[in-house]
C-alpha cells in the first residue's frame, strides 16, 4: 500500500511540474472551466434556496382558499360562504379575507393591500403599516411623513405611517400595506358583507381532498385552491426560471462541450512528444495514463472548487446579484432578504458529475492511444 501511495505521490509531483511549464495555458483552461461551473452552480444554489423559502412560507399558509368565480374571473364573495364552508365536517375554521392590489403611478409598482387578522398588526384608523420595499420604490425613506395613495386622477388619500416592517420579514412584507377594514372598504369601495376570498383550516390534512369534493358539490360557483396547488405552481415557476438561467448559460456550456470534444480528438504535438520521451526513458503505459489522469483530475477539481466557491459567495454573500432578476422575477419591488444556504451532498455530486467527469473521461482515449504506440513513432 505504501508503495502505491509513493508511486501516486511521485506521479502527482511530476504532473504539477509539467503543468507548471504550461502555466498560462492551464490557468486559462481552469478559468474558463470554472466559469462554466460558476454559472451552473449559481443557478442550482439560488433555485434551491428559493424553494426552501417557498416551503417555509407556505408551511404557515391555510390548507384551503375559496374564491367565487363569475364568467371565469374571481369576484367578491359574501360572508355566508364562509359560514357554509365552516359548517363542513372536518373544517376547523373558515374566515373571510379582505385584500387586493394597488398600482402606484409614482413608482410603477404594485402593492399588496390587506386587512390583517392579527390584532397586533392592526394599525389605528387612518394609519397604515408598510413594507420596507415601498419607501425604496418611491426613492426616499419615511421619517414620520404620511403616505399618499391616489385611486384615480384628482383623488388623493392620506394615511399616516404607523410602522415600517424591517428586512427580516421582507420576503412576506416588502410590498405590503396593512390598513383597517373600514379604511380598506372606503379606499376600494367595497360594500359591507363582501370579501375577497375565504381561507379555511382543516383538522386532518389527509381529509382535504374529500372536504374539497363535498364543498365543490354543494357550492358549484366557488373555486377551491389547496396549499399543495399553490406549492406546485411555485415549483413549476422556479423550474421554468432555473431552466431559463441554464439557457442563458448555454453559450458557456457549448464552449465547454466544444473544448471537451477537441480534447478527445487528440493531443497537441508538445504533449505527444512528452509522452514519447517518457516511454523512451522507461515509463510504463499505465504510468503515462495515470499521469495524464492526474493532470485532468487536478484541472477538473481546481476548476470545480473555484467555480463552486465563487457561486456560493455570489448567491449567499452578494445575494445573486448577476442572476437574481431572472430567478426572482421582473417586479419593480424586490424583497431585500438574505438567502439561507440549502446545499446537500446530492447537489454537489450532481454538479461534479455534470462538470468534471466529461473532461476527465475525454482525456483517457487519446492518452491511451499515444501511450500504447511506439515511442519513436510518437516523438516523430
């Protein structure tokens, strides 16, 4: 065992010395290789972290959302619908909600306006609580200044800002405006007794399908959206955006494929001459192949390490500045939050197999062909 280890150490030392003689070429190769790893790893890390945040947010969401449909479009729902849903066996709670969207002409952003259920988040009448993204969208910070909202030309509503939410809850509250029910109905012109939708909690999540089936039969004009439906929609959205990110990195991946194909087609004259000299001085074919595999492994591992570390820093330190608009979406207000690293061994293994294995494998055939030939013919 010690003999084998000493042999491998000697091969590694010789390989490093040989690579040092072509340091510029090898450095350029590693940088291009690392760029491919960086692009793929950034998309993988960012998408995995966004999926984790999605699961964290949806874990507290109601199991069932009920909407009223008229001509295929969502319409306001009355309070009696919440009572009918709550009376279904297996439903522990059903409550109507008031929420909607407001388009801000000043910033060009859409805000989410809600009446909170939590009494601790209920502002006083005439006041609102806002997310940290709203001051950013309007280009200034609030220091006790009121918030003016215009429903149409010639109309201006003033609200005092009771509180601004911090970045720790930005994922949920960046574009949020909370106001009282009376202010909400007056601002949007919603009559008493009508609501946006109804959310329901169930005692046993395993019975949710049966509850939806019974509720749909009794209420054919209502649409029932489960938490799993919302999660699948977000999952498809992230998959699509991750695929778009991979498509944007296609040029770099294509360049890598072309390089790997060129590497597999044969060795350069300098490399062939080096193999011939090694064979002439007594090196075995297995030693030559092992030496070149060491070279390919060092290049692949170095590029993989550099690319992966750079991708980690890019996503979790610099918040994915290069690719965030593609993977998060194209909104005016982006939530300013820190991603939680979600990296497991399967991700690293998949990334390694996709990036390092093709290059290492591409070096075996031409090296074996040269190493098994006559030394004099190889040098010529």
